[in-house]
């Protein structure tokens, strides 16, 4: 185990985190209150000192770095940035409980959007900005950002593979460093475009920045108590469109830039994603048509909530907790499926669901034709058996974690709907659940133990489960 190299990566990540806190510090100095500015200043100093110490301790690190180190480094680094990133919340007193502050920060970095804050509008602008920016940084991945800056080396693929969403990870261009840069440039371009459209619709500058950051990371931290409900229909529609765009595999945008339109149109995962959206919006619109004043309002709210749930953004325009059971069941299904692989969205990912269906079809066909050799194909390409097996293992781990976390949450005595939807929501990085954890509520009522369980769920969901499970494996930490 190359502990020194791992320490070096943690030092780099903490240095980046300290640098990204500076805009929040400046905003707090300008807008106040003073205690929040002091909290950011102290937090930056603490993070910088820890980063410097890790740099000193990691001098002379060997370059040997393998998949095991990559998994552990990714899992532990997300815990570290959450622990240090929550310091401004706690030190400022705006979130006085450290567990609550950690929950809020983990929810931000993992782009979950589940909050323990009852009065969001009572938070200072510096804190609101840091919450929203944590979504943006976590959406594409802090290590992907780091890899875009690092010199290209052999060990970087292990980090990229461990953090990137989806069953398969590949390079858009031959150089991994250039791949990370392409991803982030696309990410930045879409974020800026979203910001411009929001600003053009009359949304205030600060609101536009925070909403664009939250939409880009598919996180869902709003800066108003009613999330997006008080904004105009135009702004809600813009947010709907961009939530869906950030739920698409970013490789599709790269292909479009290269004018390769046909491969994008033939992409099975993209087709499945769009089919789910159209089907869900249609069914929910029919099911909720008596709850709104016009057909236009019905379609707008149905489309917004479908986009918010399938992309795991978690914004809300209405309290879908009051919708008929049929519509809520559809939203629960979308929670599980999630967005496309290679996007900023969470969930199981459409590609995994597609592979599960195709593998199920193959197994049924094998029963009928036992001597026939059958291969699972996606986009007319054969999927290797290791990937298919990995999807099955992911599903097994997913179900076990969901059941275990629901049981642990049941200790608090809340309803099954509350416990199950909260576990499902955090594991899929969505934010709002149902019943007491609905879109107009928050997670403050959960006990400290339940919040820790949900924090682990959020981390497991964002990192595709295995990097977090590896942290609890004693054998993974051995030197050899």
C-alpha cells in the first residue's frame, strides 16, 4: 500500500478545496456577517495547514499506484473533503451541530441535496454560495478536476476509473489528462449557458449563479425555502431543460462537437433515458391533471419533477408528496434508475438498467436454447462478461445497503415510507423523499445515528458503492 502517494493526493485535494473556499470568504467579507467571514478564514487556514503537513509527510513517495490504492484514495478523499468542507457551516454557527454540518456538506459534495436546514433563506450568502458550489465541484468529481491538472501518469487511470460513474469507464481522447479537460470544459460551457438563460429570464445574479451551479451538479440545494416554486414558469422550464441536459452522458456532447451525430442518435442508453422521460411525464400528467389549473401547468410541473428525480437533482416546484400513489410510484422508479452513465446525475444509471434487462433476456433465452452462444450487446458492441458480472454485483450491494439502511433508520420510529424513501433518496443522491422526508420537509428530524447512516448512503451512491465498501475491508489496507 503506497500510503505516501495517497497522502500526496489528499494534500492536493485539500489544497484545491482551500482555494475554492476563497470566493465564499470574499462574499462573506462583502455581504457579512463577520462571524461567517471569520469561519471561512479559519477553515481555509486549517485546510491549508493540513494540506502542507501531508505534502511534507509524502515527500519521496514512490510512483507505484494500483487499483486498490485508487479505490481507497477515492473513497477516503471524499470523506476528508466533506469533513473539512463542513467547517464553515459549523464554525459560523449557522449549522450549530457538527453532525448536521457534515450531513449538509456531504449532501453538497455528493450532489444529493438533502438538507437539515429548515430556513434556507436565513443562511448568509457566503454559506449559500458554498453549499451550491459544492454541488458543482462534486458533480463532475473533485478527482477528475485534479486529474485535469496533473501530469499524465500511469496511476491516474485508477483514480479516474474509481470516481467516474457508470459500469464502464473509457477515454474520450487517447490522453487521460485531455479527457478530464474535455469533460470539465464541456461542464463549464453548459453551466455558463444555463447561467445566461436564467439571467435572461430575470433571475437575480446571485440566484442565477447558485441555481446554475446546483443544476449543473444535479444537486438541488435551493437558496429559497420553496426551492424553485416561486420563480417564473420560464425559469422553471429553463431549469427543466438543463437538468435533463446534465443527465446525458457527456461523451454524447463530445461526439456532437466532432459532428458525429449518428452515433449519438443510435445510442441505446440515450434512447432509453429519453423514452423513460417522455413516458413518465405523460403518465404523471394524466394522473395529476385535476390538480392544476391548466394542461400547460400540469405538463410543466410533471416534466419538472420527472427531470428533477431522474437526473437526481431534487429541485421542486410542487409538493409531489400530495400526488396520487401512482405518480409517486413512478417517481420512486425514476429514483432507482437515475440518469445516464458519464453524466453528473446519480442513481443506478440507465446503462446498468439496460444491461440488467439484456442479461435477463439472455438468461431466459439460454433456458430455451441451452447450446446457443449468446452475447450481450449495447450499441452493437459486445459487452465483456466482467462488466455484466460487475453490474450484478453492484445490484446485490445496492439492495443490501438499501435494506440495511432502511432497518437502521427504523430505530427512530418514523414511518416505513419515510425511512425507505430517505434511504433510497440518499443512496441515489436525489434529496427529497416521501412522507416526512418529502420535498417541503428536511432531514433535521432524523437522529444523529440515522444521519450518519444517510451520510454513508450518499457517499456510497456518489462513488458507485465499491470505493466505500473497500474502506471497510481490512485486507485492502495491508501493505502487500
